[in-house]
């Protein structure tokens, strides 16, 4: 469900409000993690070796591999590093990224046509995590922190035609850029199937604000005297969203 508000001024204001069921993933994941912890029936033994790597000074690399949706900062194509400041508190820093390029043209011809598309997205986030339960093979944590993101998308197509005794051109160019800054909150778990290896799950919500800029330009008609049109809009944005559950892997050093 989304609500969008715009004013008549060229600088529009946009507001997106997440659906009221955004809290449901939190409850599901928390219940799952608590159940796993209860079923493990683990009681630490001072004489035995630790079953997880949650301790001051521990460092891990994390990779989300499934789920999470497309909302910043919960995309799944990210790489994260985490260091434990104490036996219960950790700092997690990472980035998500995406790159796409497409370039094409027709076979060599007196009337060439080209089509190009380029896009990238980048998000950097920092999260402070506190482990509610840091014992046993299944641990539960909550986290919060800021994020920053930027994206750019461009596409252009050019086609030449011959009609009667004149050459014609059809050209379209579009560019979209955006940036956002905000904060996120997360709840999750880590299941240590090996002391140095874990399966992690997390859900969260984020809120941010930023800017979007959209522009396009079209050129068409007789190549000797073509018609040109264009438009440029700048939008101020505020967004709030929740993510679906994401799963990943953690490797501790």
C-alpha cells in the first residue's frame, strides 16, 4: 500500500508509507529464533569448548544470499564485515551494489540504429548489533544504524529512417539519478552449525529521505530540421519500508 503526495511546484514532495502489516516479519522471525533456541536445550559447560564465536574481538564476513527484497538496505547482493566489541555487542559495516549495461546496434547499414542502457546502484550501511541471547548454537540479536544510497540509470535510442527524399531521426534519451540517507532497525538470529560458520536470518525496517532527478529529451522528424522536446523534474522523497526475511552465511576468523 502506498500513499504519494505531490505539490504543483517543480520540486515535488513524495511520501511513501509501508503497509500496516510491516511488523509481521519481525514477529515470525523472532518466534522462529526463540523456538530454535528452546529446542536446542543448550546449557553451557565451562569445561567444554564454545559452540559459537560470539566473543569480544571476533571478526566475521557475512554474505546475504536469499530473500530480503529490493528495499535499501536489505538487498541480497551485499558483502558485510562484522567485529565484536564485546561478548554481546558487535559493529557491522557493509555495502550492496548492482551494475547493469546493455549496448547494441543494427548490422552495418546506411541508416544505423543504436540502443544503450547503463545503470548502477550502491548502498553503504553501518549497524550496531546487540545479542539478546549470545549462548548456544542459536543466537538472537537486534540492530540499528544509518545507511546511504545512490543510483543512476540512463538509456538512449537513436534510429534513422528514409522517407521519400528525406532522412528522418527518432531519438530518445532518459536519465534518472537519486540519493537517500536514513536509518534501519533489524532483528535476526545466527545458527552456528560449526563454531566458525553460521547461517543468519534477518528482517528489518528502514526510513529515509533524499532526492530524485528525472530528465528526458526527444528528437524526431526531418533530420535537417528536427523537433526537440524535453523535461527535467527534481523530487524530494521520504520513504518508510519493511523487508522480507533474508538468509545468508557468516564466516568467522
